[in-house]
């Protein structure tokens, strides 16, 4: 699998790190998938996803979101929700420049799922479809009223106010080796600012309210044992979206489906769906 790194510059001058993978320079590419990662993650956490996709003939592009990975900015902070959508703009522009004549898809996990679904609703992009796993539409738990009140105050007077997110890696995966890599990852972090939290909270609510406006097929996967993001919210989203959404609840899986013990089964579901979506758009 070949890897290439590149950079983009946002409208406000922030440098964003991007990378791309394909099987090799000479192989035929049947489609391109743009990855939008979750909170505290970065594009490097998706190498196994890229390996599965490139082995099946797809090219993959990913970017480190604002305040994440190798991209500039205060860790866990965004100036606005629009800045997250701009990152997807840049990712898709790169994908279409590099692979102009093949089906184009988005893939988003957790926070990235929140962003991808909002992107489909607000931007109405000409895509062949999107894969979303464990999206942050709602959290699987309720923050305390005290924390929410403090966060709202800080969002008004000092939006860069930073909180530490819970660090229980066992909520993410039941795979000990994957858990070790997450824990030891020097580019990962557990920070989130008041502006980022409430922007994503509103984004999840907006996606639930406007799910029926999505016009491209979506594969929505959620682990039954997910204690980070809400399975019932994903279920409600799928019901609102209707026939364009293929929704699967995966028993025994925790939050990070791509890092779970039986992730090869998840990759198989994705690839099967991608093939069918590509055929529909051929």
C-alpha cells in the first residue's frame, strides 16, 4: 500500500495535514473514500481501514481535523462548526482532483460521523454515498447539569476553555492490542473545548432533525455495546432517513468498530455496501 502526505490551508490560514493511500501507482482505482476521523483521533488511526479498502481496489484520503493530529490549532478546539465542514470541502476537492472519474464516498466515525451527516444535509454534495460508524448524534450518557451550565457560560465568555474527556479506553474497544496502541498514541488527545463540544452537540441535534433531507445512500453502523455515543439516536436517524439508509446494529461491538476484535467483519460489511453503491452509480 502506497502512502502520500500533503497539506491544505484553510480560509483563516490554518495548515491541515492530509494523507492518501492506494494499493500501488499502477493499479486501477474503482472508487475513492474520504475519511473524517473522531474526537481526539487523527488520520493515522485508520491505516487498517485503508488497508482493507485499498486491497479491494479503492483509493483512500484522510485529513487531521482542526486541533487534531498533525494539523495546527489548539487541541480539541474549533472556531466554529463551519470550520469542520470546510475540512471536508478540502478533502473532497483533493479526492476529485486525484480521482476525477470514479465514485466518491465519505466515511466518518463518531465526531466524524456527526460532521459527515451534517455535510450531506447542508452541502448536498454529489457523492455516491457515505459510511458512518458510531456517530455522535447524541452521547450515550448525560453530562451533569453542573458541567453543562459551566460549559455554556464558558462558551459565551471564553470558548477555548478546555475540558478533559473520559479516558476509559475499554469503552472504545475490546481488543487489548488496539487499546494499547490508542493509549500509547502520541498524536491522540483527550481534550475538548467548550466551543467544540456545544458545536457538535448542536450538530447532532440538527442532523437528527434533518435526516430526511439526505439524498445519497448511507451505511450506518453502530455497536450495541457502545457506551460513548447513542445507539438509539442512530436508530432514530435511520428511521427518519428511510430507504436510503442501510442500518446495522452490531452485537458485541463497542464504540470504535474499526478497532474491535472482529473488525474484519465490519470491513466486509463496508466493502459489500460500497460495491452495491458503486454499481447503482455506474
